[in-house]
């Protein structure tokens, strides 16, 4: 009964606030306490009792009341942090304020007139909103007094409300009794203090990086941390309501991760340790996840999302308009972080220079250097990545995590920002524990247009790893795991698994959005190309690549190039798959349908050249496949380039395209992401957004998933093949090595087959295995390793994709649902 009464009183307060156009006095504590004094209000109740329509009506009709509500909520949070939340009532009030702000902030962000409300001085913010057109005039009836500024007249406009909110949330994340243990728990001291007086370095949430003690699990603390992290993530989400070109600098993230936040270091460590220390198996009981609610799982997911969003370097500063004379914009104060003698537990981090534009989360991450700390992070990421692959005797008896998308983005960012971590990954066999789940996710997502962002993320990780020699060497380890993937059975190495998965993605069950990735996948296997500059293989761009082979590479075939010089023993299955790709990509109707399609053939030929010249002794299966399919190379060398042949190929391509045009179909699911993450909308001036940059296809082209690659080429382009163009790239085909191999070995193999009447290929493989081509092949070129180079467009794509994943993961309650999001497009099905 008490719960129902509290909801009724809360609802009455909301209706009263939304229905009145007269300002409610900020001094009316009895009225404002109705919003957070009830202890039994959950976040779902807040979202149900505060409808979106009433929030918008309050924003338009009573802006002063909405502004006062925000200030009073932040003020109440400050009081709770100052007091330390010793009582249940204080803790309930703090959490209710956090829930209410989580509900209100998205509707403030979606209005451009309100967007600067949190970043001007209190009085200035109210005046700025009051001058907005089509708004009722209001009087700023508000005096916000922080507990540490008792009646100070100068403080009112000194610190923007957004900064105060972020600092208060940081304090509450280390508030005794609310999110961490009381200061007197376990030491007999009985001392109590507010969150602003504690040394948060002693209260890190989990053992791991820079912190040895293992705090006892407390489900209440985990639940409260989750609520506050949800509010923090909502604060960061202002970028959702900006066009991609305007989202380069997030003031919320910049300030929260700056030196002004004295909890930046322990909070970063807490978030990282909570994620990496989590074990989804729990206590190992079958079906335990169905019997017991795991609050730590929710906290881990929320902590992971905050890390993914906060770990980004700020973009270049944008030109800001001059503020009006009566609007004061406060500067970020320089707050020195208090350090106690016990802060030596955080020695894995080197000293960091403070600065307004420095993201200390990124600095702390880049400075983790102790091997035990790096190993802890790597083991945690591997454990979570491999969780969806785990198989048990009892079906569905183990917990399966659902945040692998965020985890892949976090892994990519750690490798990008901390080169010592990347070196640790590559120097040991643990790199294969990362590659296998990444390939699993690529295979599972290949046919799902809504999961194209996951495919891009996995390919970006493989590109980053494949730029190192150790990656290609480690792929020669035999593959013996049992992975729930529908792939052909083979006895081989991890390189064979890589080839089989790439072949499946490029030829079967894919969709048009994966077409730009083909070049990138093949580049990973060759890493011996002489002509391409180091950065071109990893420049992740939007749309189809254009230009000549030296300057233009898409994305999927690139991966195959980088490791080919180190592959020692491909199986017969993977060798046949590679030859099948040559057969598919060398068809005239595919070669002549787009200006960059011949690059796929170039990459495959260069991969064969690398494996033949550097690893001939171990690749007898591949050599045998080359001999069996020699007609492919003869036909490729004799590809016609005259105008008549080009015209016939184009006619066949046009006929095939018309046959493959899909009929209108219904929506595949209730919520489809499609363009919303990887193809952002256009800016108001008509220009394209910056968000989707990793080779995304145009949303106007929709092909059937079972259409072969040659029919999914760029036929919408007005470009037309010419004899001069075809002759230009044909003369550069790297066929010399393969033709010389065939010239030497084909007569020998034919003679053995005739002389011994061989019908078993094992004897031929034995002959090839013990043969040699030393002195017969062209001199091999030096192996040039190209490393992944991240540019601003890549960072922008990851930012957009990460926020798209966060948006989709928050559906209960749906924090940003039915708001005017501009960073990407939402397709409601």
C-alpha cells in the first residue's frame, strides 16, 4: 500500500508542475520534496509516471519550473553527497534525484535553446532559456546554494550546473553507505564523513589494476552504482542530439575526465577492474543465472558502456559564437586532486599532465605498464569474449553475455591507446583467444544487415593485429577448438579458419553493405605488397573506394594480404576456398562492373606469390590447388580488353542486376538499426555526416542476401569500363611467379601421373612437399608490414557506433526513445 501511495503522490506532483504556468518558488521545499522523498520509486516508475509529452509541455510552457526542478535535484544530490547518505532516507532521495535527472536530460538536449543550459552560470542559463522564441517569459526564482558555499553571493554564477552535476555524481560514486562501504566498517574506528571528504583511492570497487585488496560484494552498492552510472551516461549523451560534424568535442566527457574531477583515477580504475574481473560463470551452478539475479552483471555492462564512451581524445576546438553581454560563461576551475599516502597503490600509472582538454581516462589507460596489470586486463577481455562460444553438456545451462559489441570496441581502444598491451597480446598465443571469438562474431553477423557495425569493428581489430609479424606467425598454430560455427570441417590451423570465414563472408549469405569490406579482408592475408603506401590499407573510409589499385583499397580483402608471407601449411579446404575466390572475382562481368573490382584479383595473386615465395615447403596443398586450377590463371592472363568484349560483359552484368532486384519485403525485426549507426543522416546544409566511415554502403542499394558478389558490384555508378583502363591494370597483374611455378611443375606432375598411373593425390602432395623451386622463381620482394593508422574519421565512426550500441542496449527503460536524435537515423519497424 505504501508503494502505491508514494507513486500517487509523485504523479500528483508531476501533474501539478506540468499544468501550472506560474513559477513555483524554489524555497517551497515541501513541494519539491515530493519528487524524491518517497523511498519506493524505481527508475521504471519514474519513466512511467513522467511521460515524454508532459516533459516537453513543461519545457515549452513552464521553462522556469523545469529549470528550478533541475537545480533543486542537483542541489539535493549535493546535500546527500555532503552528508554521506548515512540514513536510508538520504540514500533514497539521492537515487530518486538521479532517476529524475536521467528522465529529464534527453528532453533538454533535444532542444537547441536548452542545450547550453547546463554550461552557463545559473542566472545566465535561466536568462538564456527565457529569451528563446515562442516561450513564455519567466522570472528566475532560484537561489542555488552549495553546501560548501554557504550564502556566497559570488558563487551563484561561478560554476555551471553541468560541472556541479558531474562532480556530485563522481562524489556519490564513492559515497560511504551508498556505493562503497562505510569508513568505519571493518576497522572499528567508527568515523563517518561525507563523500567529499573520503579518499576514493582506498575505496576502489574491485581488485585488479593498481589495487590489490578485494572488497566484499554488496548487491545494494552494485545497484546504486548502476543507477548513478546510468545518470552519468545520460549526461554524456548530449552528442546524440548533434549532427555528426558537431559531435567532435563532448563538454561533459571533457570535464568529467579532466583534472577537475578528483575521482578520475580511482573511478577509471574501478570501472576497468569491474569489467575485467567479472566472470559470467559465477559459482558454476547449471542454470544458476535463471535462479539468481546477478546485479554485478548489470553494473559490468553499465561500467563498460561508460568506459567505451569516455575513452576518446577530444577533437579540435570549434569556433564558438561570442556570448551576449548578459550571459556569463564560466571557465572550468582548476581543482587539485588531494592525494593521501595510500595512493601509492596506483603506481602502474605514470604522472599525467593536467589540462582542460586532456582526457585523463585515455592518459591513465595509455600509461598502464606493469605486466601483471596488462595480463589482468587481457585475461578479463578474453574470458568475456569467449563466453558466447562456451558449450556445456546441459543446453543453455550457462550465462551468455550480451555486451560483446561494447567489449570489442573497448578492446580496440585499449590496443590503440596502449601499445604495451598490444605487444602483450601479440607476443603470446593469447592473440588466438581473441581472433577466434572475433571470427565467430563476424560469421554470425555476416547475413544480418543490422549487425554491419559489428562486422566493421571485428575487421578493424583484425587490421590492427595483422600489422604485426607475430600475428601471422601465431596463425600457424593448429586449430583444435570446438566452436559452434557452421563452417566446413577441416584439419588445419587458425589460418585455415580465417580463410574459411572470409570466404563465407564474401561469397555466401552476405549483403550489399559488406561489399566494401572485401578488399580489406584479403589485404590482411598478404602484407607483402610493394606499391601501396603504409596507410592506405587501413584508411577506413565511407562508401565504395575509387581510383587505381595503388591508391584505393576497400576493406574486406585487405586482411588477407597482411599475413600471407607467414602462412606455412594451409589445408586443402582453405586452398580450394582461395581458388574459388579467384574464380569468382576474375569473371569479366565482375571485373568490368566497377573501377576497383580488379583489386580483389591483385590481392589474391599477391597472397599466392607471398605463400609460394616464402613458404613453398609447407604449402603443398596450395601448390596442388594452383596446378589443378591452372586454367583460371591462363584465362585471367588472356582476359579480353577490346571494346566488344567489354560491352558484352556489361550487358550480362545489367541483365544479372535486373534479375536480382528485390521485391519489397516486410521489416525483419521490431527495431532495425541499418543506417542509424553506420550511415548517419546528412547535416542541415545537405552535406554528408562524418559518422559512418568504415566502408559503409549506400542505404539506397538493397540487394538480396544470397546474391553473388559479382551481382553486388557498384553498378549504380555512371562509370563505364574502357579498353585503355582494362589494358592498364591487366598489364600490371602480378602473374609472373604463378606462371613460372606452373611452367615448372605442371609437366613434372603430369609425367608422374602418366608414368605411375597415379589416382591418389597423396603421392602428388608428397612429391610437391619434397620438391623445391629454389633459383627458378623470381626474386621475392621484401616484406613490407603496414600498421593500422587511425584518423579522425575512424574515431568519429567508433564514437557513432558506440553510441548506437548504447542506445539499443537501453530499452528497459528506454532512456532516449522517442527523442530527436541526430547523430544517426533511427528506423522504426
